[in-house]
């Protein structure tokens, strides 16, 4: 891929980003301006998705863009969920999904693009670690400390045991793949 092709792809990605941001601004204004409370996390999600698009667009030369793309997109998605639900206390245990979780996702995608099995396996390990930490911290903060109030224990009776089981199974599968 020569310099001219790279410049054309960057121009396309920048154009798509501007169109999306312009659409978000128009949507917020047409909805009366009050919708900013729900729309603002998209200002993290869209750039993250554009970084992912760059990673795939540039192939092996730009696959590294999947790492910041995963971090920014995951952060934006978590902000969207916590903003929409008002469950801001969940950040006390959601942060492992950003790091190491999304870093692992980025490495996994980068490894797939670059055809590098070492990056893929490291990415899987970091992703599983992020899920396991989120499950463990979530169980502690919800079941022991009750950070979400009275609903926390009700959620914890079903959601957190299931998340812990899934995280444990993921660790077992990762261990078995290395054996």
C-alpha cells in the first residue's frame, strides 16, 4: 500500500467520522437538545469504531489500531450503558472490562489481522482476565458492599453467579488451549 492509498483511506475515514458526528449533532438538536444526555457516549463509541475501521482498512500495516479502537469503543459502550441506566456505581467493578479486557480484545483483533498467533493468545488471556476481574469485583461490590442499593442483592442472586461461572469456564478453556 503506497502513501497515496493510505492518504485516501484516512480521508475516507475522516469523512465518515464527520458525517456521523454531524448527524449526532443534528439528531440532538432536532430532539430538542435534551437528548444530549443520552447521545454524548457516542462521542467515544464512534471514534473507537473508526479506529477499528482503520485497523481493518490498513490491514497488517494498521492492525495495531484495533487496540486503541477496542479501548475507546468499550469505554464508550460502558458509558452508554451506565448513562442510560443511571448505574454509575457499577464503574466500581466495570473498569476491568476496559483494561485489561478491551486491551485483550484489541490484541486479539490485531493478532487476527496480522496473522500473529502470539498476539491472539495474549489477547484471549487478557480478555478472560478482564471478565474474571469484573465478575469477582462485581460480586464483592454488589453482594458484600451493596453499592447499587436494594436492587444489588436481587441482581446478584442470578447475574453474578452466572458471570463468575462463565469467567471460570473461560479460564479453564484458556488453560486447556495452552496445555
